[in-house]
C-alpha cells in the first residue's frame, strides 16, 4: 500500500425506525465473540463497536475468506441511527462509509425508514437493507446463526410463500422511493441494484450475509477513501458534547484519519471562531458494554483511525455536535483553524428576511432540516443548533404573521423558562419531533388550517353579492326607515349593507330583516322577508317592484371575482356578474 498509508476500518451506520431491531442486530454482531469466550476480540469504542475481520470470517463459517478481504474489519456506530448519520459529517458528506437500514419485515416502512432513505440518497452512501424479524413469520423454524438461504430452504412451502409476499412488499416500497432492489443473492451489480438481506437480529439468521455483503461493498467501492496516514494529523467529527462526573465537559469523537495522543493540540468547530485546546485525557470504555450505560472509562495514551474516543480537554463547552476536530502543531495552527472554520461556514444555511425559526440538536440535523424545508418552499428566518430558549420565544412573538410566529424543534428540549413565556405569548407555536419530515408535515397542516381559517374570516367579512325585488302592496312604512316586503332574487342580503339601484346609485342601508315576525341576520335566494331600509323614501328614490343590489366595494369585488369565485354558489356568481356589468358599463376596468 506504500509509505505510511494504511487501510482503516470502514465506519458502518445502522439506521431505521424505532423498535425495528437496530440494537438487536448490533447485539447479535457484538455477541458473537462473547458467546465464544473471545470478548477481547471485539473492541468497544465510544459510540462505536469494532468487529475485526477474523471474528467476521468465523461468523461466516469459512476461514478461507480471511485472505479475500484487505479491510481490517468493520466499525459499527451504535448511537441512534438517523441522528448519528446527520451528526457524523465529513468532507462535505456523511462520515459513515456504509449503512444498513433495518426494516421490520412484518411492519414494513415507517417514518424513520423513509427519512433514513432520504438521508442516504442525499449523501450518496452505499447501503443495504436488512429486513428483520423473519423469525416472527408464522410457522418459521429457527436455525440460529445460519445464512439466510440455508435457513430459508428448511422452511415449509407455506412459510416460504408468506415470506415472499412480505419481502416483495418491501421491494415494492423501495421501488416507490426510487430504488431498484432485490434479494441480495439475486443481485449481480450492487452499484445498480440495492441488496436486501432477510435477517433475524434475535436468532442470528442472515447475519453472516449482512457482514459478507458489507465487507464486499467496502472492498469494491471504498478502498481509496479508506486509506489513512498513521503519522498524519488526527481528523474526526464530534459525536456528542456531554458532562461526565469527575471529568467535566467531554466530547465523544469518531476519528477517521490519523492518530491522536494525550497532550496534542486540537482545533474543534463551534459557531464563530474555532476552539483551540489540548487533550487532557483520552478515554475508552473499560469493557464490552452498551456505551450509553457505560460510566467507567480507562485512560489511553494514543488512538488511531478509525475509532470512537472520549476526549477530556479545557474550554470545550461550546463544541458543536457534528463539527470537525483536527489536531494541529504551532506551525499548522492557522491553516487548521481556517479549515475548521470554513467547514462550519460551508454548512450552507441561507436564511430569509421572513419565515419560521428552526432549531436542531446538531449542525448536521440543522442542515438536513434546512434542506427539506427549502425543498418544500418554506422560508426560514433563523436556523440554530441548541434547545429552545426564552429569547427564541420572545423573538417569535414579535412576528405578526401566525404562520411565521413558529419554532420548529428537532430532537431538542424546550427550556422551562421558554415554556413559561409560552403561556403569556400564546401567538407562538412550537412544533417538536425527532423525524424531520413529520415536523414538515405538522407545519404544513398548521399552515393549511391557518389559511382555511383566514379564508373563512375573510369570507365572513366580505360583502357578498345580493339582489332583491320590492314586492307590490308590501310597503309597511315609507321612510325613516322604510319598511317593505322583498323577495331575494339571488345571493345574500345581510344587515348593515348598503343597497343600490340598477343605475349604480347607492340609495340606503339595510337596517333590519324579519321573517315571520322574528329578526334574522341575513336572507338568501328565494326568501320573502320584511326589510328596513334607512335613507330612502318609498315612492321617491325607490318604487314598488324595483330591483335593488347589495353595494359591493371595489376591493371586495376583486376578491370575489378573482380569488374565491369558485367557492360562491351558482346564484351568487350570477348576481355578481350582473352587478359587475352595471359597474363596468361606464367604467370598463372597475374592480380589475
């Protein structure tokens, strides 16, 4: 391989919907060596588990495979799937070299399945789909740890038929998402066709196939990108920033190039100028345990790529999850600082002068949110990493547009003081979710509802078209106000609306409507009612059998004609057209 270049372990991210078996799959892979009393063979890292090639070969049951592969093994990221993927960014893409999407074969696609597919599509990451829980298919006979084809052949024809139906439902859903996919053993070119591996995370069936295909993909597509320099600077990504008892603030890092030693100078990305500090301690878990419950770490002197490691160092409280971390020397410090800063600045979060506020847990998540919201045509006024604060609520409350007085929170908390302020600032809406497109859907539903309410409000306050005739022999009072019997010929007539003659002269205002002795707020086509009209004298401006129209202001007529014409009833449309014809007789462009 030449010089100091080595082939590092490929980083594999396990993704998929909650409860579809991501952890069980990892436990099955991890547990291989433990069962055989070889716990030391699998190395536990911070946020990741390294499975060396000899363990994988043994799991696959063919020792000759050891000579076939040149990668040293696989490093599985064992933090929650899509969160890790959007967090772990490098070189303008995602840090994970490969991915597995786990789908419950019995439940099929769920929101996070689609979200995971969208992320992988966007970052162009090679991946496979593992259809999990085949052992839950009715009548399935378990053959622990066997390859899929071996266990499949031992099932009854009825079970095989049930499996095929569920399996090809998933192939169909992948096709809908734009992927040509098939069962892994039927795929000839993994670059053109997505490999789908049926497995059981619980029984280990199909797991050897998953490991084999991942190794094959790493070998075929990643060889050049897996080369790293053992003597070069360490390059990695911050996975998480957290407080540890007795250590203060620490950062969990995935290292994908070079080596890092205690005492090294490091540059870490944050909003604004990068952090420059020195490694006080490098820590890793004491034993093979689930890292999220691990609280005992042992110090190490040095770590090389690819690996996960916890770093203790001064002044790292503002480090940003998803940001780069690069080691430096006094000579390279300026260049490294510029590089780290430009990587943060390269996260193109263009904001608009108007729009919503979005907040996310990491830089990568924020970037993914901005991407999806912009694609949906939603304006973003502010985009930040971190929990929702009192200041955020105060800012959002100053926005008049209810569709923009909104905070969309992805995978974060709303601080107590922000919640307190929300009770006072009822105009602010906060949407929370850990699935980006669910947030998008919720917001779009909210906007739709707001638009409908606005339309209704506008419709209620608009002066609608109306036409009526004064009935002969039904003049009950001639003036102050005149009280007459009328028939509504079209549209609607409401109280407090002005009325006009067919020549366009406004002659009075409707001051009251009665039907069978009872006051009513409006009268519609076909009704015969008593009407009080202020401002007219019957026999002078208006006579029996005259036809009058509701007077519609020009601004309202524009809305009626050009915005909501389709929502009017047929007689309202007809009445509006007659009214517009009167108005445009002398002024052809009236209301246009």
